[in-house]
C-alpha cells in the first residue's frame, strides 16, 4: 500500500468546562475546514502535495524520495525541475515496475474498500446494539421511577382517604348522638308533663269534688226548701210527674249537646294535630335540606381552595423549571443545526458539480481521487450532523417539548375543574338563597295574614261578662289534658255483687275493662322504664319540695304568665312550636275559697277546644286551595311533597 492513498483526517476533541468558553465551536471548526478545502482546491498542483499533508518525513529518507518518483510516474506527469533533464531512454524494467505498482495500487484499493465496508457495517451494528441496550435500560429505569412515584401517590391518597373517613364517621356519630340526646330530652319532658298533669288533675278533682259537695249541699237544701213549699202549694203527684219530665228532657238535651260538642272537639283536635304534625315535619325536612345544602357548599369551597392551591403549585413548578425558555433555546439550536446541514449539503452538491465538470487533465493529475475523498469526508460530516440533529438536539427538544405539553395539559385540566366547581358553587348558592328568600317571604306573609285575621276577630267579636258589660280582657279557655281510661271502674274487683243479672253483667264488663287497662299500663311501664330511671330518682324530692313551699297564688299566676310568654317567644323562634296568644296569658286570679282548697300551687288547666284557631285554619286552607287552583290554571307547577300549612293562633 502506497502513501498516495493516505487519508487526511482532522480530529476535533470534545472540550468541557471552562476551557470550552475559549475554544471554537463545532460550527466554526466545520466552516474553517470547508474554507481549508476550498483553498486546497484553488492551490496549484505540486508533486509533494499529498505526502506533505499526510506527514512530514525526513529529507534523508530514500524510500520517500523513491515513492515520490513512482507517484509522479503513476499520474503520467513529468517531474518539474529547474534544470531541463536530459532525454534518457527509459528501460523496460521501469515499465514493468510501473505496471506492477499500478496493480498493487488497484489491489490495495479493493482491500481498503472491503475493509471500509466491514468497518462501517461493524460500527453501525455496534451502534444500534448500544441504542437498543440504552432504550432497555431507560425503560427499566422509567418503570422503577414510575412505580416509586405511584407507591408514594397511593400511600398519600390512602392517608387522606383515611382522614376523610375518620372525620365523616366522627361527624356522623356526633349527629346521631345529638339526635339521641334530643329524643331522650323530649321523652323526659313528655313523661314529666304527663306526670305533673296527672298529679295536678288528681288534686284538682279533689278540690272540685269538695266544691261540688258544698254546691250540691247548698242546692239540695234549696231544693228541699222549694219542694217543701211546692208540697204546700201543689199536690204530690203533679210535682212528681213534672220533676221526672223535666229531668228526662234535661238529660236528653244535655246528652245530645254533649255528644255534638265531643264530636266537634275530636274533629277539631284531629285537624289541628294533623296540621301541627305536618308543619313540624315540613320544618324538620327543610332544616335537614338546608344542612345538606350547606354541607355541599362547604365541600365545594374546599374543592375550589384545593384546586386553586394545586394550580398555583403547577404554575410555580413551571416557572421554576424554565421549560418554556429551554424549549425555545433548543428549538433555536435545532433550527441552527438544520441550517448548517443545509449549507453542508449545498457544499456537497457544489463538490459533485465540480467533480462532474472536471477536465481530463485534472483527472490525469489526480484531482479526481482527491475530490472523491473530500466528498466522502463531506458526506460523513453531513451524516454525523444529521444524526446529531435527530438523536442529539432533536431528541432532547422532543423530550422537553413533551414535558412542557404535559405540564400545560395538567394546568388546563386543573383550571377547567376549578371553573366547573365555581360554577356549581354559584348555582348551589343561588338555589339556596332563592329557597331561603321564598321561605322568609312565606313566613312573613303568614304572620301578616295571621295578624290581620286576629285583628279582624278582635273587631268583630265581643264577649260579655255576667253583668252584661263588654269583656275586654277575656281569659283563654282551659285545655283539658286529663288522662282518661274511658269509663273503667278501678274498684270493679272489690265491689260487692248483687243477685240481679244486670248487675252481674255490668260487674263482669267492668272487671274485663280493668284487666285490659292494667295490661296496657304494664306494657307502657315496661316500655318507658329505661326513660323513667333518671326521672324516678328525682321525682319524690321535687314533689316534696313543692309540697313544703308555702302557697302564694298571685305570684303563681305571674310565674305562669311569664312561662306562657317564654313559650310564646320560643314558638316564634321555632316553626315547630305553636305560638300562644296574648289573650291566653291573662288568667283569672283564684278566689279565697279556691286558694284555701288548693294547697300545692299549680298552674290552671287548659281547655281542649280551639274554635278560633280552627276558623283560622279553615280560612287559610280555603285561601291556599284557591291559590293552588289559580296556579294550576295559569300553568304553574306546585310541589306536592312540600305543604306549607299556616300555624293557627289560639286567640
């Protein structure tokens, strides 16, 4: 292998660190190399040109001199000498040596071509194997990092879910405990109310019996005196007939009137209790719905706050990572590489054109092989630049661009979620506010209509006392809340029986009724035993203190008035409690005889009749029915599940 086929290679070392600031860039080195090739192409040909570029041999090397001579013979060019050489006939052995050297050169080219092909194939095989191994390593590393991130995310998510479940269980237990305490308090109040009513009614019955006995004695003495006078004036038979007739008519009239009054009272009580129960149920349902709406709004507020913090965190991460600036810089660098590759390809095309336009003299002078070497070098540089643009800067640019796109997508999704939550929160608040305003409007309208109806009743109705005067301050009717076991005879088992069949049947019926009542009382006692434990421990002490206190009737009436006013205040604050009319709080002060008979001071009993409240209820139901009919005719829809029933007043 001769020296004429040696390659001209330029090794550009990779310099890193502070030394790279004073070193030429790759683009500057390539431009410098291109300018060097252009200058080399413009230089005049010389004999020792190729050997001088390859190496600098010593002048005394005889092999170098002989190789130069043989090279000049191979290129079919005479050596240039200052002195004109003499024409010496060339021997035949020289031609043989030249042909032999030419064959050696062609063989060396074939071997070099095969070796270059093998080297290139081996290089690309090793390169693609290295790329495949790098991709496998990257895949495994990404899998490890992803599993680690998912493990941390799942643990944090599990911790937050546990916290949320604990908070919700605590809230649920507190709500159930509060409802249980409220129910126990209500049951205790009911039991105490019934117990106090029972003992009060028993004392009142004793007082009424004593007063009735005195009244009966007084009336009986009057009757006896009048009967004695009647016997003196009338005959015994006429008086007896008249007495029986009057008694029969009076009993018949009284029985009919009592039955009508009892049926009317039962109907009014049924309607009033139904109205009150529906009102309380509606209020409870409304309170529960209000609480649920508030909980939903609180949850939405928490979600909005979390989304806002998450968006701020993403924005801070994006600003801290400088992905946008990095992507722009990489894009500029990639564009610069593409421009450089385009310039290098233009230079390669120019070289191809020069090679195609090369003259036969230049071909015989050896410029063809040199041009091919330069074109091959230029092709390798173009390939290296393209690989760097694709697998170097291009791959880095794609990675950073994918990261930036993913970050922006997450930020956009979080922003959309936040806007959606804000929209839901606004709609929920508008619905809640509209519902509350409608409820307040209905409550105000009911109060206004109730006040108007009460004032109209005061103007239209006048009450008179026994003396015939107008009664301006009429006391409220008493409510009879006496617990009744119908006509059960408590002494049925100990009463003496007679021989008549009617008495025996009546006695057996009374005994059956008494046994039934006793079984019902036993069931109720067993059912209310858990609730009566705390009440039974303090019941005796409270009543002993009540019996020991001295009777003071006027302050008692004042206290009862204050209690009624407090109940009216509580009823005005809560929808589920029936308001007490001011006319009910003014009670008659007991007389001296009654004060002497009533040893333990107790508030007076109330009556079960509510005539004016029933009228208010009927009037309100009529107005509501007319309004619903007008709304249906106009095309408006009404909610059938929610019924707004006005609370009647007890004036």
